[in-house]
């Protein structure tokens, strides 16, 4: 068993009164044990939706459509009942650090009490044992044990983020989904958290899905990068294939990279991608990126490009890459 | 417009803002002492006419408080604010209103800075009404169209009838910019104007702001925590730490050749899209987090986190900004030794 996660033809649609929003359309990827996969793209491209779908908890009116397959460590979670998912999958197998999670801590409970809730729900443990475990995990994320008795407002943003990470690791999951874990933090704290994540990954033998819109940060932590656009995968490749000398293959990835300001290189003008991601009720015909693409051809407007492997491990959905 | 080194639009002279928190009943009866929060603790800098000045710092460094002091939204505890050679620190109400017309602000959150019940036309007309700008409705509407054209919302007539929720984040930030331009200001304070906008459109908004600045001869104070956009966008940068400026200089010079250990740490922590870093645990040059402004360390206030700190750094007086030539200033006593 090599793959911790196997996602096939994942489709998640929101059935709204205005029509069906195809938030995820035929997304397939795998994740090897011990690997970090980065999901990048603009807001509204399906990054967070993918994360939530993997926990099988789309927010209504969202629904995971028939034919989608999510296999976690050999178990097809699409066939499980909600009760079993709750008991055996969420937090036990996959956990998630939600976006802005540090603002999700209840202000009226102490950190220790909030962490205790997770344990009481899943484990038969007396209070003493649980308290010991909480202290141990706080230590693992670099916090002193006194933090258990504090309230969220007494902690800084970086400390709260550490608490949330500790809570996500509590039940020893194999896969952790991190949704923009450092977005609200300053650069120095961000670097500290990235280091912490790298260390924890080794200690616990974890696999990560790292969601962010920051391509520069992604380069520092992810083995493979998955670029999403309008609910589909545009490009999927190794760190080397995306950031290496030859550059990415998909024009969208290319444009995203060009729009990232670099600190150590002085540029006079930054390029940008005109327009915005499309409305997913009526996505554009053909390639969904063609209205914003600088190299679009006639074929791109008519026919949707398939996700093809152009070199080992490097998948691209672009007609220009089809020979 | 070329920038003249001696033509300053705004001068901040030893400006301080200390907050004294309210002590509860129990604490005041039991003899608790008030802890003064020194958010801005003596900053001095000049903004030259026609330049983009960047103010950089982590959360808690006092950069937003400085922005509020410049906007006269807060009264400084001491120090002076000199605008076009006129001391406006304690100006009367009328002068302050006129000052706010001349110095305008673009806010961070484009989703919260507009009344959701106002159409864009009303959003842009409101400053004209508040500042009693002469003109009837049609004249005002012409000004609205002109401002929208300036920020490249085309065709402007189509946008005037829309509500804010019908616009994207980038479009809203363009409307925010148009709202400031309609009063013909001399200077704009922009507090993190692109931090909530998608990366792909950030560059577009900054480019638009730069065009407007050149076209209308404006001066910007750009407040941010993002060094990468600051390098691209600004002419000069000042780095703040715990209420003080620790380094200041031309943008390229400061980033290519930082002298203060704090600036160095900030620069080295910025991720770059390069390969071969995944397995490396990058050394973070400074540990911990920014101390509380209610409890500022003695001596150099950075010594508690500085990797080069010696006993003298905490014992001797706080270093003042020293000029090393070319307008590059820093406040580190040991800068030569740490080379």
C-alpha cells in the first residue's frame, strides 16, 4: 500500500436556486505516504472545497456526486455511513486545520478544555490521562504546558495556530489537510510554523495537503504541486517540474508565478492575470481558462483539454501541450 | 515629477502615541499600577513630495497607529506633524477637516469599507457632500465618472448604478481609490490596500495605483507587512519594530543591503519560489514573537530577540538612527561588527 489517498473523478456540486455550481468537476489525484501535496489557485478555484470534500462534509447545498471515489488508506469512504465516518475517519484518519482556524477557538473556554473535547469524543480516557496528553502535545508544537489553562485572547496569532495544529494531530491521523495555515501570520512567525510542520511530519510520519494561494510558500514545503482552476486541475507536477528551470507547462501556472512579487529580484512591472475566475454555473466552453489565456487558440474555445501526462508524473490540461 | 530631497510634504517629528488602559475598579482600589502601552514611541521621518513611502512592520509594530496619527484619527501624546511646513498637530476643527481632504486614506478591507446599501455613485458622491464641494447633482456625477475613469473602471457609467456586492475585491479597491481621488488630495495613506486581494490581481491594483500617482502628482504612504510588494511599489522604506523605526532607506538599497539584524531577519524569512527547499528546515534567524508594547525591553528594544545581542545592547541607551550615506539609516550599535 503505497498511496495514503486516492481521489478519482471527484465531483462536488452546489445545487443552488440559480443553478448547479460545479465547484469540483472530475478531480483525480493521489497522495503517497509521507508526501506533501500543495493545492494552489485563486480564490474560488476549488482548493478549500477539495479539502472539505475529503472529510466528506460539504456545506449545504453542496453534494458529492455519484461516481466520486475517495479512498483513504485502503478504505473507500464514499461507501461508509455518516456515523462511521464520524467515528473512524474524521480526525482519526484525516484531520484538517481550517482557514482562519485561530479565530475559531471559543473565547469562553480555556485552551485545555477545548482540546479535551476532541479527546472525550473519541477516546475512553480519564481526565488525568487526557491532561497529560494535552501537555505532551502542547510541548510538541513548542508551547509551554501552562497554555492549557489560558484563554484564546491571551495568546498571539502564532500561538493559537500552534494550538490548532496540536488539536489536529491529537488522534494520530495519517493525513492532515492544512488550509492556509499561515496566511494571517507575519513572515517570521510563518517561517517558524513552516519549520514546525516539517518537524511534525517527520515525527509522526504524516502526509500533508497544503492549501495556499502563495506559490512561493508552496515551493518551500510541497513535494508535488496541484494547480487548480475553476474546479479542475490545470497542472500537477513535482516541485522540480513546476519551479525548475524549464518552468511550468500550463499558461495559468506561468501567469500565477509571474504575478508573484519576488523580494530578491527587482522588477519594473509585475504581470497580472486580467479578469477573474469564471462563474461556475455557466463555465466557459472548451478550456475554462481560455477567456483569460494569452496563448489561447481556436481549439481551446471549442473543446475541453484532457489532463494528460506530458512527462512522468507531470500532468497538464492544455491543448498546447498535446502533440 | 522628480522628487526633491528637501521638498517634504509631511514631516513627523518625534511623534509618540501612548495608550493608558482603563484600570478596573478592583485593581484601582487594590493599588494596581497602570501600564502604559507605547504603540508609537518617538518616530521621526519625512515624506517627500511625489514619492511612495513604505512603512513596514509585523503586527504590533505600530505601523497602523502611525497611519492613524498621520490621518489625524488619533491625537499624538507628543511630537509634531508638519504638513507643507505648517504645524497641524493641534489644528482646530476647520483645519482638520480641510487636512482630511488633502490627506486621504485607502483602507485594508474593501468588503467592509463601503456601505452595502449605497450604489457606487452614492459611495463616490458622499465625500463631495461631506466636504461641501460646490456643484449640483450633474456636476457631481461628472466628477464621479471622471474618478472612475481614472482608476480604469470601464465603462464608468456601468459601474455607477451597481452595489458594492456586485463587484470583485479588486474592483472595490479601485472604487476606494476613486473615492479618495474625487477630493483632489495631495497625499494618500494606504494601509495594506492589497492584502485581502487575490494574488493574481494584486499586481494589477498596485500598477493602477502607481499610474494614478504619476498622473495626479500624488504622494503615498504605503503601510504593509509585505516586503515583496513594498520593494516593487515604493521609493523609500522605513522598517518599524515595537513603535520605533529601526532602519530606513531607498527601497532597493534597504532590501539588497540591510544593516539592522531585524531587517535581515525579515528578509531571510520571506519564501521564494525556488526548488530544492522541501527537505530543508530553514533557519529562522530570530526566535519568539514581538514583545508587548506595554513592556518594552530596556536599551535597544530588539535585544531580546537579536542573535547578535551583547550585554551592552540592553545596558546602554537606546541607539538613535545613524546615517551611513545615501539616506540609508539604521539603529544598530553593532552593525559594523556583525557586517
